[in-house]
C-alpha cells in the first residue's frame, strides 16, 4: 500500500510542481516585462469569460483525477481482506496494549509476520488516540466506546515506528512503540515462546462465568438469541431496521443491550458497562465471532497456521 | 454626540486623530477609524504574545529530547499559541483593523451602520482577551486549540471552562462585526456605488461577514455543550456517558473550517486592491473575483469533515467530503489566475505593498496546492495530524493572511496615520518575511511526509535536521515581523507627511484627506465610475521609474 500512496504523492507533487512553476514564472516574467517605465501606460483589459471558464474547468478536471485515485486507495485501506489475521489493540494514556488471537500479549510492540494480512481491531480506554505507522502510510483514530479497524500487510522484515497521532495529553509524544516485522518462521518461533490461551477460549470462559450462557443458549431457544453463526450476518431489529452484526454491534450489545433489540426478543439483558474491561470485551467479541462454527465443547477451534511465505503475493508495501 | 462631533469636524485641519484628546475620547469613541486603531493595538499585542509562544515551541523542538520545558508546559504553550493566534489575531486582524477603518471610507459612508455595536464588539474582544490571559497566567489549558472530546470534557484538569468562555465571548465580537458590515454594505453605499462597482475588498469582507454570522454561533453552541458535559456530566460527547466523541469534531469543524475563510478572504480582498493599484490596471475578471469570494463562503460550509478522514467517519462520507473539498479549490484558483492576468500589460511598481502581494501569491499558491494533497483521501490518511498539515495551514493562514495584512498596512498606513513609512526598511522586512517564512515552514512538509506527528514534545532523532532548519527560519521570520512594528511607530513622528492620495490609487478612501476627518467626507461622494478606473488616473510623476 505504501508504494501506491507514494506513487499518488509523486503524481500530485509533479502536477502541483508544474502549477507552482507556471504561476511563479508568469508572475516574475510579467512583473519584469511590464515594470513601470516613463511614457508607457498600462493597457486596460476587462477580462475574458473563455479564459475564466477554462481555468476553472481544466484544473477541476485534474483535481478529479486526484480525487478518484485517492478514493480508490482509501477504499482499499478501509476494506480489510477476509483472510486477515486479527489482532486486538487497546489504547490508553499513554501506551498501546496488543492482544493476539493466540493469547500472546504485548505492550507498545506489535510483532507480525511478513506477507500476512493483519487486521487490527482497536479501541481506547480513555481519550481518542491514533494508530500511525508512517512506514506503512496508514493511520486510524482509536476511539473510546467503539471499535475502529485498520489493516496492512508488511513485506520487509524490520522494526518500524508506531506513533500516536491524535493529541492525547501529557505524554502524547511518548506514546510510541514499534511494529516488529519478522519472517514467518521467526514469527512462529516468537509466538510459540509466549504463554497462550487463545483469545476466544478466554472469551468462552467469560461467557459462562458472567452468566451469558444462561440466556444465550446453543441447544434450545433461551431468553436471548442463539449466537451461533450470528457474526457478520444481517440482524432484523425490533424497530424494523436491519443491521449487520459486526464487532461494533456485538460490543454495543454487551455494553448497552437495549440500544438494538433483536426482533422477537425482550429488552431484559442487563448492561455489562463497568463490569467487563476492554480486554475482556475483546475476548467476548472474539468468542462470539468464533461461533460461526457450532461450539465443540473444548477449545478445539482451528487456529490459522502461520501463513507460509508466498512470493507471488508479495507487493511493495 | 453627533452635533458635538460635527462641530469639532468643522475646525480647519482637524482629523479623526486630533478630534478629541484624552483616554476617554478613545475608550468611548464610536468612530470606526478610532475603533480600528484600538483593534490595531490590541491585535498587535496578541500577535506578539502568540509569536513568543511560537518561539518557545521552535526552541523546544531544536533537540529531539524534551529539555527546555516539561511536557505539560509544552502542551500548554502550543495550546496558547493556537488559541491566541486563531481567536485573537487571525480571525479579527484584517476585518477588525483594516475592514473597520476602510469599509465606510471605501463605500463613501460616514461610519458603520451601528457605531455603538462596533465599540461593543471591541470591548467583547478585550474581555475575551483578558480572560484568555488570566487563564494563561493561572494555569493554562493543555487541549490544543481544537478541544477534542472526551479529553477536554473528562480527562484534563486544566482551565477548559475559562478558555472556552474566552473564545465564546470573542466569538460574539466577531458576530457583531459581521452584522455591522453586512448592514453597512447593504444600506450605506454612496449614490452611484452599485454592487458591481464595489471594491473587491468590500466583496471579500461581505463574504467574510456572512461566514461570521452563520458559523460563529455553531462554535458558541459547541463550547456550551463542552461546558455542560464537563460541569454537569450530561452525556453529549463522552461515550462513558452515552455521548459520541465524533459529534464534537463535526460541530467544531463546521465552524472552524469556514473560520479559515474568515481569515483568508479579507486578505484576498487586500491583494486585489494592491495588484490593481501597483500595476495601474482594472482588475482582470472583476465579476469572477467578486463571486468567487461568495462561492468560497458558501462551499466552505460543505467541506468540514475533510478534517476527519481517519476519525472514524464512514467510508462514503469521507468520499463525499473529499469530492466537495476539491470544489472549494476552484474559486481560490480563479483568484490567483485573475491576479496574475491583471499584471499582463500593466505598469508595475515594486513598492512594498506590491512586494507583499507577490509574496501572498507565492505562499498562497503553495498553501492551496498542498491543500489538494490533504483533500486526496489516500494521501490524507498518511499526512493528517503530522507536520505536513501544520506546514499547510501555516502557509495559508500565516503566509496568506499576514502577507495580505502587512501589504494592506503598508498601503493604507499613510491614510491611517498621515505619515509615510520608510520604504527601504519596509522592502527589507518584506524580503525577510518571505525568506524566513519559507525556511520555517517548507521543511515541515517534508517532516510530515516522513512521519513526524504534530503536537510532539519529543521526537526520534532522525527528524532533528529538518527541525533545526525550521527553527532557524523562525528566527529570520521574527525579525521580519518585528521590523514593521518598529518603523511604523518611528514613522508616526519622523515619517514624511502623507498626501491625501500618495499612490494615486482609485477608491473613495483616497478622495478624502490623510488622515480622514471624523465623518470621513466633507460632502457625500457620488460615484460615476467603475472600480479600479486606473486608465483615468495617471500614476505619480515621482514614482515613474521604480525598481
């Protein structure tokens, strides 16, 4: 993606460089050529509608190419591929907390393998932050109270700056870290070195310890909807609207259950605001998402093996 | 009151400066020209205060580690720099100083429509300004001038309410000025001065006034909502209370983006006056320049969310706002092209005001074109909230607005003070400002693209070289800004006496004495000519070969 952003940037630099040069040269040449001289009067010209129209429409046409190219890149940046590995990020004043699906946790560091699409599901515990990796040319604000997402695919092993780009208080400039990009085999080794209970297992334990399972049953119809296969599907609400059950919907339904009542159910669920932490919420969301296969009773969910290097999918990133 | 002033007006040789002495004759004046002087003094104080904060910022950023001051102090310093420069300098500077002085003169009126409201608006400005100074001295604010929630409502312990109140009060000053200008321009034009004969400076101030009265109430409401949430914990913006933090950004930028046009449009009006006078030309494309000001005012209200492409707004909202933002580029481009075309076959003098006009075109072109980078979604994601944005808006707001303001101050100084400024020093300061400005802010474009975020107290060492360049430029720029302050004051006593029309300029303000009498014109002028009829006015003999 960074290659595409740079290409567009160079295109804009060229166009605006030419424009700036044209204006600078025109002003300089005219200012010298028509400098005040004794006996030479100014020659009055009222204007020219044809010129006005052409210097409105032609630049606008050029700007449309900026718009379209920029919008195409933005669309790709905002559309994570389906096969992306998910990583949960919680921001707080002034650190980044990262949790991998495998259960591995990090602070102010994010390890990723090369060649793998990575989707970050981010939220903030306090104020607005912004996850900014200049080397990847990507940035996304991280908000309290909801998820925002960001994705990338790293291609070159190395360590890259992670900055907070939205002003967040005293140590805003200290809220940095590193993205450590590793070869897949090194990454697998790094991942194996940590303690791990997969995130959805943590979520599953919470699901029963918090009593969710008493109403959201998988065998018979409980007082709450059966959550099997719900994730990313359209849900018909009590008020007739249909929404997609994405991460933000699941999150909201835990914190503010009466906001969007599923058709045919009563608003009986209590809020879990202040009861579950952002990390526990992430685990619950990960668990609900994993229910697209019926639960097997044990933590037997297939985790994605570390993707082997695929040279044909490499792109300048 | 009126008869009293009228009687004084009859004294031979009396002008608005000599008509009435003593502090009361100034503090209780309703003369738009005296109020302009009051504004001139107060905005200058705030400009130098804001500039002092800028120097602290640049000094801290000389080295990568935070060493000159604490992180909290740095955060308060850049907040104060932003608040003072935006609310107490850039927004009022051209309308309240030059506009106040010139709008009645340029349209052949005796004063603004509501002279007392005009004085009230200065007092509101002073009250707001005093509050912000008090706030600064008793602890300050650390949110940045943008007050983003929920940081401002639930997390910071600094003086949000007081700073917000200062901006709130100053906002009413701006609303009153806008209201006064609109009514005056509609109702008080001299006979024969039809809309298509108005100086472009008037058109620009008219468009600005529209934004002031339509936009400013929104920021006032937003400040109230922030205060309500902070004081009474009513959930509006804080998600913990059921609010939406992005709502704040929508409301804030709905005013604060058009506010950029409040700053730049009057300066654009100044540039149209300067370029015509110093090339002895009718302006190229009068109607297009006039209407482009109105177009900027209208379209400027439809682009606010381009500040929020990474804030968490929807994909399609971002696309629509990106598209609309390119629209607002067109009227700005029209102005630049028309000014350039006006030079063609002119008789161009290189007097100081014209040097500032050239400088304006240069800096505004770079500021405007880098705005297109930011309007382009794929690029904005990378450079937003970095020094690229900082460089861009300084090019537009400081490069543009100050070049126009200083050019205008030199041009109208003889009319305001009755004295000429020293041309040699003035040319030197114009050069220092242009060079110093580019040295300060051009490196910041590069700094932003390589990834340095804004509002950073410390930064990785690889960014140091560009930061040192920027700080060096800021020192040159500071000298460039201080010089006019000194020689304008000097000229009050030692400058050559100015004639009524030292530039042989068109425009009604030059048809009365310098400085003008209290009621501007001895007889109401009747206008029978088009704007910028430089074909009917010969240039000054003494001026003929310049440069």
